[in-house]
């Protein structure tokens, strides 16, 4: 059996027998890996060509795609766990890899809320390049038109792929993933499910299972290359001539000698001492120490070395080793015997000056596994008493359950020791003294990509020393590679090309999709608040009538708000101030502006969503007259949530002018604006009979087992429930799902096909109540009239529904609309 590749739209084998891959626990040969015969240049070009579909998607579409993929994979996760055990990973190790990878998809999906509703990003603020404001600049960021080539390490075959792909997919760039051969079979299993889901556009993901040594030979300037692995291999790749010739961005995340520092205040008996021991033990043993973020150097106050050594020894004694499928096992194995031998070799290098104080390199007791067949190794703790002189522990990484204790005399010395690793992905300091924390962090930050400050206050919610997070950068200087992966918006921008654009405000408004000050206004036929979200455009504008601010207005506003600042209330104190007369409150100006531009009638604007920007450019005095120009600045899509009808956010640019047309105040306000409902046909007393007339006893459903008459009688029953005639039942939806189920009435999504109605036995049909279809139609219409009459007489009543719980009149209307559309579509009545 071979681990396959997914390339150019199909699954394929490499040529030849390939290299054998063994089960890390049993030593069984169960698959092989070969990349022989693959046309790498064609694979990369296929991704570039097919990537246009992904590039044209908006950020919202890409984000929802990632969310859907994460939900899909979560349902399939158990099969991945079974395969992950072969890598030597325990259930906890696998959870970090598998569900941590899915978590990256979820986290990056949420970034869609920070991007515009378009395929490209507008970065930063506009830049005025002229005195009159008619020539300006902005920056846009568009998807690069190449492929993201990800060369990954063996230790996280799922997380390593998804933490990178989530970011490049969010940016609109396809990926070619090369997992390390040792664990590529687990990556392959996840990719099979991703492809089977059909969620990604074809070409968005290709998989080369194993090492393709010529992968960089044909990369192009629009491509991006990322590497995770050893610093030695990373440096070789980084110097590939093709990368230099084409100026291909290269991000390297390499192994590093990460340090954890115990603060001088964290003596035995303090919570911080216990946290330190626990953190070090976890970082030594999780994934059998095969983590690029693991603690390799344990830097502790000189007087506490013995205490730490004893406490760590006791903690490590509790670590059981063996078959990771067993609940009692806390640490599995290394990935293979070659890795075990490599770790032993590196430990021996460190041990030339350091002493092994816990564990040994030749003996290990295992539970449920043969220690001779699997790649097992007992945790190894070394002690380097002269770390300022002996550098082996600072430059030699044993990529396994290995760490070295070293003393420091002062915090300054601890900082020096931490820097001797020549750049790391992460460092941590465990202290309850914030002055110590500050001094270490500020002085050590130049050499570490991330610093965790851990104490009793943050411990319960801390994600730990070794956990990179998708909204933070992951990378580090020097030996760690000098790159930065992930990091929220920062990570996505790595796959976008930044371009400065110059032009008039009106032109740049059209290009960016964001209204630029001084651009031409777009006058509208109706008030802007009378339009649905889809019909609003940046630049759409309204000029209001005028209002004169009176002395009484200012006094009344002060009395209502209790804002009695002297400029508003004590005109005898104005001498030496910037004010000449009684001055209107700035927030009164904004409130008065709202009074001028707000549309009073009920319409698509559902709510005021907030105030983002507010500036008062000059004082407004009593008897001054102002007017407002309200202009759509930007539209931002948002997900439906709770009991809200689907809506988007509109940012409105508010300009307040005086009678001389001088700008006196600006603000950006946000409103929640409802979207058009275009999914469902509104069901009325006029069109329902028309649809029913198309239904005959011979009409066949597009799905399900209902006959035409069964469907009609089912609808009649739901109207009887809605009018209160049938209420002798219990809500069938479990309590924990009821809220989400109820909220689904408010969205514009169709009911799933083949949904089982709780009052009916699954895959069976009830006996019919009426003699024929026409009688059933008539009874249905009668039941609907009774439902309408009931709520006309009882508009405030709530009646329970068996699926959605208690519903009011409006919610029964939402259900009726969805329900009738569902069944009329089932029988092709709307065509």
C-alpha cells in the first residue's frame, strides 16, 4: 500500500516501491511513500491556473468556506484519531494536532468580519497628496496569482497543514502541501475528506505526500514558499537560487532552543513554582517532546536548581509510556527509530559538558507495547552548571523528550542565557512579580517570537508555553527562521500583494469600495435609510435641511446629560480659553445631526450599531446654524445571528457644515441594515391556491417519500398547530439544541431536504385523513384561514411548535414561509 498524492484534480500513486513507513508503536510496515514520476512544474501550474476561482471569491465567501470545512472535518475527526496513534501520539497529542488544526480554520474564518465584502483588501487610511484634496492615494492588497507551497514537518501532520492553508485560502491563494514522509499518511487522510466535501474550489489544495526535492526548481515570483522543519534544512532551501532569481517570498519556521525562566520570587510552595514544574513536564512529554515550541532550556535561579531538579524528577516519574491508545499512557513514542537515534546522538553532544540527572538512553518501561519494536525513549533531563561558558545546550536541539536545567545569578544573566539560543519561537517566564516580568519581556523580546508570562492569575485560562495561536504571529528571529506565520490579519497579508494607488477621491472611491472624503456624492431618489443593504452603494448621499442651535438647546442638553463643562454653562469663565461664546456640547452636535438625517419611517435600517469615529473641528455657538451631509462610507457583511433578520453593517460618513459650508464636525456611524429576502416566495391567499392547482396525484417529489396528498395533509396539520387546535404534544427538539433551531427561522436558508417530521415515524407514511387530493387541498386552505383569523384575534399569543418551541405571530409567519416554500419546491410547484 502506498500513501497517495492529490494532484491536478485526481488521486495518484508515485512510481516505484517507495520508502517504507512504519507504525511508531509496533514497528509494522503499513504504507510506503514515493514522489517518483511526479511532474512538479505541472502541479504548480495547475494550482496557478485553477486559483482564479478562489481569487474571485470575496473575503466573506472564503471565510464561510473555511467555517463550513471546519464543521465538516469535525464530524469526521474520529477516523483521524485512529490513524494518529500510528504516529506515536496520545489522544491529547492528537487533539492538539487534529482539532487544533480545525480550530485554525474556525479562527481564520472569523477574520472575514475584518475584511471588506470584496475579493481584495483596502489597507490603512487614505493619504491626501494635494492641498485641495483632489489628488490622493490609498493602498490595496490583492491575492497573489501563484500558489502557496508548504513544506511541512512530521510532528503535526494535520495542524501543520491547516494552520498555513487556512491563511492562504482566506487570502484567496491555492496551496500545494508537502507533508513530511514519516506522517504523510495522516495528512493524506484529512485531504481525502477535504476533497470529498466539495467545499473548496478545485485546485485550491494539492497534496504531494513526501519529499519532492525539485519542488523549488520551478517556483515563480507570484508564488509563496513556507518551510517548517530543521534549521539546517531550512537554510539550504532559503538559499535556493530560484527563490533569489524570482524574489519568491520564503517563510521559515525552524526548530529552536526555547527557554523558560523561573522568576526569583517563584520559590517552592508558591503557585508559580508548581506551575513552572507542570509546564516544563508538559512541554517535555506532549508529542513526546517533538514540538518546535517545546521547552529545551530550563533557566532557574541558582539557589533553586536542586529544588527544580527534584520536583521535575518526581513529576516525570508519573509519566507512563507505551501504547497511546491506552488511557493510562501519558506519553507515546517518537515518530520512528531514526528519530530516536537522532535524539540520542544530540543528547550525547549536550552531555559532553552537562550531566544527565534523570532518565537514561537505553532503558524504558512501556505499557501495552514492546519497547524494542517501537521508537520509545524515556524523558531525559540534563543539568548544565556552567551555561555561560558551555554552549552545547544552547545550540544543540534533541527533538524529543529532552530538556536541560541551567542556573542564573541575576535576571540580567537569565536574559543573557535566553538569548544564547540565537533566536527562538517562544520563551516564557513564570513569576508573580510584574516588575520582573516587564524587565525580562522588554529585554528578551528581540530574541523570541512570542513570550508567555505565566502566574497564578492567568494560569487557569493560559494556553501554555507551547501553543501557537492563529491570531498571534508564530515564528521567531535568528535560528527560528526569521519568519512569521499566522497572526490574524498579518498572516493573511503575507499572501496578498500590496499596491499603492493614486487618483482623484471619486475614482478611488470606486476602486476601493470605500467613500473617500472630497469624492463626488451620489444623490438618491429615496432617503438612504430606505434602501436594503444590497442596494446601498459607497458615495450614496443625502443633504439635510438646516437647524439653528439655540441657547436653550445647550442648557437643556447639559441638564439632561449632567455635562456642565464651563464652556457650556459659565460664559464668565471663557477668558483665556479657545471659546468665544456659549458653546454647544460636541455630543449635542452629533445628536442634532442624527435628528437631521435619521429616517423616521420603519424600513430596512434595523438598529444603530455604534460610533466609530468622531471629530469636532471647530466650536458651534448658540445661534449658529448647521446642516448635515450623510454619505455611505463602506458596507461590511455579517453573519445572521440570534433572532435578527439577515443584515449587513453600513458605515455612514457624517459631515456637519455651518452656513458658510465650513466643515465643523465629522463622524462615522454604523447602522445594521436588513438584506433583501430573495430566497423564498412570499406565501399569500392569492398565490397559494395557484401553486396548489399545479399539484396532481401523479406529481412526483424531487426528494422524500411523501405523496402529494400526504404533503398537503402534513401542511394542514401544521396550520392546526399554528391556530392552537393541536397543542397536545411536547417539543421534540432537545433543550440544548432548541435555541439554535428556533433562531434558524430568522435566516434565509432553506430547510434541509429529507428532514424527518417528529410527529411521523421515520421512513413511514401515516394513513390519509381525506378521501382525495382535492378535498385535502380544500381542508388545507380552510386550516390556513383559521390560522390567520386566530392571530388576528390574538396577536400577542405564543403557541408551541413541535420543532421550534414557542412562537409568536411573526415567527409563525416566518415558519409558514419557509415550510410552504420547502414543500412546494419538493413537488416542483414554484417552477
